[in-house]
C-alpha cells in the first residue's frame, strides 16, 4: 500500500481504489501495534489509535487537507499520488 506520510512513528497509507468498506475519503494509519482507518475529516472509521496519536493524525490531516484530498482523488482512480512531507 502506498505511503502518504510518516512522522513520529505514525505511518499514513492510502489504498488505490479503496471505496469498498468505507466510501468516505480516508487513510489507513499504523502506529506500533495499533491500526485504524481514519476519514480525511479526522473521524475514526474503524480500529483504534491511542488518544495522543489520534490527535496528531487529526492535526496532520487538517494541516494537509488539500494534499490529502488530491491524493484520495488520484487513489480512487488508481493514479499515483505524492508523498506528503512534514508533520
């Protein structure tokens, strides 16, 4: 699965054509043993993240909203997207 971003031990990934289980634009987040699907608006759709990491992911998504939605629009069409640098 292509990586969208990485910071402070958090890996944010996005599947290509990933609209089956969650139609809402979202990312897949990994932090240690924790995994969650998080909507681009910050809502946890499935899984679990510790509160501190959820706040960091939510803030990251807010700070990179345009880039994340552009990546989502490409990913649902099967088009490569850019890695987002920075926290």
